[in-house]
C-alpha cells in the first residue's frame, strides 16, 4: 500500500504537477541554464541532489524544532537558511571528496540557493501536511526527489530544443528570450496532457 | 532630477523582468488576475524598499564575506511580516497567492538590488531605487495580468466583460503565461530595433 502511495507521489510530481511547466517554479535556471545540453544535465543533477537533501532537512527542522517550540511562522526564514547552508556544505563536501564531480557541478551549486523550486518544494511539503503523517519523512524525500527529476526532464527537453533553435531561421526580434518563452509555452501544453491522468 | 533618474530607470531602461530577465517565477505564476498581480507587486515592493533601507543602513559594518546570508535573513524577516499581515487582514489574497508569498524571499530582484545597489548607496537613493524597481516589476505584472485575465477569463478585476462569451482558457493556465511574456518580449525587441532605426 505504501509503495503505491509513494509511486503516486513520484508520478504526480514528475509529470502531472511538473514544477517548472505547470507550477511555474524555478524558471530562472530553467531559462538561464538551458542553452547547452551538458550544462543543463549538470544543473539538473545538482538540483535533484539538493532538492532531496533539502526536503529531508527542512522536514526534520519543521517537525522537531519549529512545531514543538510553536514558532511555525518562522518557516520561511528557517528554510532559506537551511537551504543556503546545505548548498554551501554540499559544495565543500563534493570539492573534498570528488574533484571531478565538483568540476561538473561546481558552478551550478551557488545558483541553486536562489532557485525558487528548492524553497518551493520545502514549503509545499509542509503545506501538503506530510509533517503530521506516519510515513511523512519518506513521502517528503520522495516528493523532493520527484520534483528534482521533473525539473531535470523539463530542463533537458528545453535544452535539446534550444540547441536546434540556434540554427532555425526566425525573425530577428524573436531570437533569444522571446522564442524560448514560446517554446516553453508549447512544452507546457504538452505537459498539460498529463493532467487528465488518473492513478 | 538626478534622484528622479533612480526611479525612472527601473521602469524601462533596467526593467527587472523585461530587460534583466529576473524574478520570473512570481511574474508568470500570479498574473492570472489583475488583482493578484497588484497585490503581489505591492508585497514585493514593500519588501524591496524595506530591505534596501536596512541593507543601506548597515552597509558599512557588514563584513563582505558573510554579506549574502545577512541580506537573505533581512529579506526573509520582511517577507514573514508581509506573510503574517496578509494572513491576518487579507485572507483571500493570502489564499490566492499561496506559496508565492514565502517565495518572495528567493525573488532575485530583491537580493540583486541589495547586492548591486543598496550595499553601495545612501539610504535615500536606495529607497528611490526600490520604488523604481518595484514599479517596473508591478507595471510588467499588470500588463501581463491584464491580457491574461481579459482573454483567459473574460474578466477584469473579477467583473465579467462580455456576457456569454467563452474565454480562451489556455491564457489563464501555465502555457498562456509563457506565450504572453514571450510575445511581450518580442514586442519590446521590435520597438527597440525600430528606435535604433
């Protein structure tokens, strides 16, 4: 039974409620880092990692620190500090343990602090009410992981299209940002198809 | 005149959304209706001005290597003030904007102005800069929301425009947001290149 619940959470965060294309979170990196396929992949991996970790730690902070002390209104400030220090920590750890991975992800990590999808997933985890459920912790981590995967899929799709758009013959004024937004709109329509999915 | 320039630059020349391309998430997500857009603009402008003032006040005593965490803490405190105020006095708005109120913290416009402007300029100039950027942000939000609400819901400020007409729902959901901003940027590019001649 639990496995089914987790699967539903995963599918719905990746496809049905895709963080970028249907909830419109994390648009700055989505448009900023989607010019090349390999940097998009690096950013995506870094986001999956940080989102999963951030979901886990913000859940712990919320359940065992903010709720017992009745200071749940400090949620925003607590979460953003947790995420910022987490990103810093992850950056230092990766630099020490695996310099090759650091080479690949390094430049994207500082950018993630201001990626609103990360704070978004932390806040949404709380608003879904996972903090009071039995298996809340597992669900939170799965939702964080799914959100990261969804973000990466959207980013990779966008990067693939934009690499080809570079060569396309379109009106000069439409080049760059405008056509990227219109492409994103078409992608969003495609993802709209998932919203009728019943699991 | 010099002071006026600080306000004006946020409106067009250095418009945060259209020129700098930052603060996109709230821009696209809350522009489903004009009133949502205006509330969002008001909340963001409040946080922007307040954090600019505070950052400008402490700009000479903050050690430079830990300035970013300090700025973020300042911004987050003002966001909490906005969040609690809206929850208490405007619960409908609080419901409608939902998750995008706490997300004002990670709106790059605010941290960007703190870092780029307020930490280097006097208090008065920082207030003007915050006001200008807030107006630029709000203006863009208003235009986007105007088109999306009239086309997508056949309404303006919640009042039905043409009774009996079926609206183009696509404009009110996610794809419509992308299309509207894309077309807006296109129009702006066209305007600029015509000016250059």
